[in-house]
């Protein structure tokens, strides 16, 4: 392992600058270096890890790393069962997370995750300029200038991997009386207190779960009914880990869950009074509490990018992105990490690509390849395939490919048919394949249907028109030997397998 | 002919516009529906008049005429007048009985009263109309 | 939940939501997911399963069948419900013509959404009736 310069990348001219040293920034920088693309990596923090240096509060992640999986640790297929390790090409850089887990849970603790990210940076000898805060952005002809606490960086391209990390509390009378999720204290300081939590998504229920045995009463309120992941059949919704407060509610254990908007918070003597307005035909209520906490989410910390022309949308003010994670309104600005939720994909049955590490680490690797090819002329090899092997290869990928499993309905394995026969185009964003132009080809991914059953989905492009071929599910998700899949794919590719 | 409420409900359940409607909603509609008899050549609805009813043919037949031109023939289970009932705009075509014809008639005011408390009914109407739009656009693209 | 108040204001201007009081509208605004499309991006795809219901907030979309433009929809228009109600894939592409902002209800969630807001559904029914009338004018 080589010595890493403590303060690399001084201000100056670079072809590309990556901002952020969370999982997204680290992964994209690592993958760019593998491709030989020169760039600077800068971060406001003083150590790697991004949000995992602080969150989640109650110290365990929602994403597993299974120590015992059906496939060997360190193999590509193992990445499906290890949602937290960054993905390296060298054997020593792979499956680092399980090395840092103490065996008490398949969910790493926050410090274990942070340690894994730092270890990846160390093993990859990844140079990062820490303590360099991006403050403002401007155009200079067709280049960008990033103003930072260390000085100016001039570059043709930027990848922002800055998370969706800026605490957000909605406008309401008495907002100054409301704490945000990020201000949560040690649990014992809530002993015997009546809590009012605004927001019924995972962060709200995480707080309620973590404080359940400390608080004397917990009210959770937001306008829209809580959704459970086990009902949506996806990662959208409250995760199974956090449903205890819901069970307590049904048992009358001092937990109350309201569908109501918050009209305002006011001080009433020693306590706070929250005025709520039912959105489901229930009663309007004024509720007393000792503490009001807003678990109302985060927005993307984009600073002045919207003024520069980066279009944003939705409650988290996410930048709208192309299928390759470029700003949809300002060319040359790319995004990596959680912020990729601004490119939700096809959203079949409402399911978007995940913004969590297990999915966005693959996005970052694809983004690095895209940038290398489009802007630096570094073209990745596309291995030729024998026509008779194509169908088997697609079914193999549907069974094992971690990219397909961890980014369902979002990433796909593509095989294109060129003048010299079929070749492996690699893992691509599904939306880029189905809406893009190019030679005839096929892309296979995995999708949950409206009942949550996982099925392989193939998309066949002929003369620019793409058709969908949904394959049958398998009770053990083993599609390799599927005679139905083989027959349907062979028929769908009729005339192309030459 | 006089039908029982159950017979009317059974008939309505076979009309595409009400397909999938829960039993309770069908029952309620059946209770509101009246029977109307038409002789050969009688007008069931007239083009240009503001519609106040939706008709389902129970027995007999009807022809749809606009500007003197016959557009369609209808038989038992077919319905007519569904647009005028919803928007209370003038009928777009006339429909005449062919031979003695019996219809179930639903008055727009009765239907509107149901709409308020019966979202499933609105849902089935919406679905029924979506089916019509789809058939029309398929018809035109082929 | 940034900007939900603005979204509520925007929704309250649309005919589809004209019958809803503010608290119910707030519930609606929190149920809908906002999306943004660049010029030429597809929102609905002809023949693809698993589609959603969309309401157009900003911009224009083109309805295309086999590549041929059949209609243009503008602010306040909605689309995608027919495919979900009929359980069939959409019969047309819907493509952003310029920048487009929409709100979206996922297919599997549409029935519950409509049942919860019968007034919205009735407005949709009236609009559907209007569409059929204009289609009928040159059809039968």
C-alpha cells in the first residue's frame, strides 16, 4: 500500500472533480481511478464515511451483510448478500464489511459500517482532500469553477456525491420549538417525557422504536397514512425492524399514530401544544407534549446549483437526472450516491431504484465507465458471445447478478447484436436501454410485480422499438434451468441469434 | 314484464359498465331502476335532448341513429345514455326501439345520489368508460 | 416534505381537485409523488406493464401511438388511469414535450387512492365523458 498524501489535490485545474467522501464519492472515485480517469476528490469532512459518521442514531443499519451466504464471500454473487461493502476489483478490496462485524447481528452497526468505508479507502490507497468545503459554483465558458474553503477548482465535469443530508423541517407556526431528527440526544434523556414526532417514515419510526422504553407517551403524526415495506413489497415503507410502535399502538401501550397535518406548535406553560388537523376524517386535536421532534427528512444540499440551471423536484429537492445520472438540465454535472434517487428509473408498479449503498455503489461504477467513455475516450471492452450462449447467459445473470438483484427494475444486463454477432454490453441503466437508440439488443433485469413476486423481465430492442417479455417466477428464484425462460427468450430473440 | 330486484341486479351485473361492482352496490342500483316498455319505432332517447336517464336493454333491440344515418344496433345487455347521465349534456344520437323492447332505466338524479356514498359505483363507471375509449382508439388505429 | 405547501396550492388550482377542502388536499399532496422529465423522455410506454397514474403540473406531453402523435395534453390533464383500471398495458407512449413536472400514483395504489377520494374520481369520470363525446363526434 502506497503512502497517501495527507492533502492531495490542491486547488487548480482538473478535468473532473468529485465532491464528497461518503460511499458514493468513494466508489465513483475508486472506479474512475481503475479506468485511469484523472480527477480530484474533495470533501468537507475530515474522514471518510459521509452520513455513516453520524447516522443512524440507534446504531444499527437497515441493510444486511450476511456472513453465511449461498455463495462464497468475495465472489461477485456475494455482493447480493453483502449490501454494505463497497465494490473493489482486487480480491483484497472485496467483501470488507463482514471482517468488521462482531457476529451479534446480520445488520452492521454504524461504527462497523464507518470502519468498513475507511478500510476500503485505506486498502485502495484512495487520495482524498479532506477539510475542503465546497461553497459556491459558477460557470467559466464551458467549464465549471468550484469555490471552496481551500480555493478554486476549475474543471470540465463535476460529480456531486453530497448525499441527501440537509435536515429539513417544514414551515409551520412555532417551528423554532421543534427539534429535528438530527438533534436527537442520548435515549435516557427522554425518560418519562411525552414525545410528539412529526413524520411517519423510517426516521420517525426509528426514533419511536429507539425511545419506546424511555418515553412515557409517543404520538406520531403526518398527513399520509404509514406504509409498511411488507405491504409495499419493496424498500419503500417502514422497515420490519421499526414496526414495534405500531404493535404497541394496537395494544394500547401509549403509542398513538395520527393521519393529520401539523398546523402549529405553541408554548403552554412548561409544555408544548401541537395543533393537528385530521386528513382522514378524524378529529382535529391539540396535543400536549414535552418534546416535539421533526422526522421530516432531508433535502439534497445543492447550494447554488439550482441557480446555475440544475432542475430539482419533489420534497427532497432532488436534482432531476438522466438515466446516467447527469443533471437533466445542465450538462457536465453528474451525481453519485443517495442523490441518484433523482433518477428513479421506469418505476414499474411504483418501485424506484434504491438510493441506498447496496444499489448506488453499482450506479457509481456504471457512471465511472460512462464518464470515461463519453469524455475521456477510455472504452471498456465488450466481450463477444457465441449466439448459442446468449440465452443461458441472460438467465445466469437473472439468477446471480448482484446489480440486477440490488437494483430491481433499474439496472440490467445488456447484450447487443452487432455486425459480428452478439457481444456483452455490460450492466446498464434499464431506462437508458428501453428509451435509448442503438443496435438491436436485449436487456434482462429483475422486477417485483404488483404482488411482490420477483420475476425476470427481458426487453428486446429491434429496429429501435422495444418490447417487454416478462418471464415466469420461480419459487427459489433459480432461473438458470427455467425451460419456460429459455423458450420465451429464444422465441423473443428469433432471428437475432446468428 | 315485471322483474324482481334480484333479477334486475343479476341483469345489471352482466352489463360491462357495472362489471365487478360489489353485490351491495348492485342491489342498491336494482332498487332504483325502473322498467320501461317501448313499442316498435318508439324513441328511447332523442338526439339533442338533455339526458336524464341511462337505459339497459332487457329484451328486444334498438338502433342508434344520428342525422338520419344508422350507426349501431343494440341488443339485450347493451346500455345507452351513460354520457348524458354523467354530464347532463344533450344526447349525441337518437335510439329507437326495434320491435317491442324492455329497458331498465336509471334516472340521473338517482344515480347522482348513489355516487356520493358509493365510490365503487364511480369506479366501475370510470372503468366502463375507459373500456369504451380503448375500443374507440383501437378501432381508429386499425 | 419540503414544498408540500406549494404543491397543495398547485393542486388546489386543478379542476380534478376542485371539490377538496384543504386538509383532504394535504393528504392527497402527501400521497402523490412528484416527478420531473426532460424533453423527449417517455412517461408512459406503449406495451409495458406496471404503469402508473399521472397528473400534469407543468409543461406539455405528447400522446403517441406507434410513433405518431395523436394528442397533446396540458397542465391539469391526467393519464395512465385506463391501463390500470383495465389491467392492460398502455396503448400509447406519453412523451414529455419540453420540460415536464407531474405527480404520480403507482398502479397498485390507484384503487385505494380513488376510493379514498371519490370526488376526484367523479371529476375524472366527467372528464372521461367529455373525451368520449369528442371522440364520438367523429366516430359513430
